C-alpha cells in the first residue's frame, strides 16, 4: 500500500474519531454549577478543550490505522467473511 493511501486512511479515521469523541468529557454550565451568560445556550460546553480532543483522536486514529493495515496485510477479515446476503440461484436451475 502506498504512503499516500495510508495517510488518507489515517485522516479519515482521525476525522471520524474526532467527531465521535466530541461529546465525551464536556460539561454544561448547569452540570458544572457555573452561572450562564445572558444569551448563552443551555447546552454550551463550559470546559471544551480542543487540544485534548485532538490528542485523543490522534491516538485512536493511529491505533485504528494500524489495525486496518494489519488486516490489509494478513487478511484476517475479507469481503467474503462479511457477505451476509444469500447466494443467487444459478441459471442452470
């Protein structure tokens, strides 16, 4: 596999993991016991830390990319393994 393909797969895993991790570890003003600013949405996060989110996404994307590449190399799971549709009847029947 080419390095550009690996980089593209890593980027896709990074974006997906970043979006999946957005709601974890974030608290609202009500949950944190802090006062809200007039006009502030009730669901607005108080302690959003993008650096921590990016670090988590980077680590998870690296692990997911490593597993993907190992599966690509050793063929643990193939398309035939996940094909759950029934086989079509043959034309001779």
